[in-house]
């Protein structure tokens, strides 16, 4: 029996190494499980948001066509209602495009604050 194995047995380092290895394995498994749960939660939320957006988009399309048809009853030409509805959507679009950089910076700042807030509460 050599001195190295004698010292390891004397200080019971073999058990300590085994327990430490088991602890690290358990921590890795826990992190993997937490990541899976977070990914599942994000996917579920994403699917719900996607479905809601699809339904809202379909509502908007049919509402816009109906509004355009209704507005056409007030004008001699059958296309004026469609132009008015297009203007209703076009004006905010032009405003958005004109201020897109400022809007983008505000949204980026908002997300950074949300992330900082979440990290602060988690620690």
C-alpha cells in the first residue's frame, strides 16, 4: 500500500470526491431541468401570442373590408371607402416610419430595464 492511498483513506477524500461529484452532477441536472421548463414556458406563451395575433389580424382585415364597404355607400364611386380605410392605416405607418429610430431606442431601453428588474429580483 503506497502513501498516497493511505493519505486519501485517512482523510476520507475518496468519499468527499464522490459526494462532490454527485453534487455537481445533481446541480447540472437541476440547471438542465430549469432550462427545459423555461423553454417550455416561453414556447407556450409564444404560441398563445401567435394565435391571438393571427385572430386579431383576421378580425382587422374583415373589419376593414366591412368598414370600406360601409363607407362606399356614402360616395358615388365604389373605391373611395377603400382609400379612406387605407389612409386610416397609412397615416400611422408614415408616422411610425418617420420616428422609427426614436421608437426603437425607447423599446430597447424598456426591454433593458425589464431585464435589469428581473435580474435584480432573481438575485
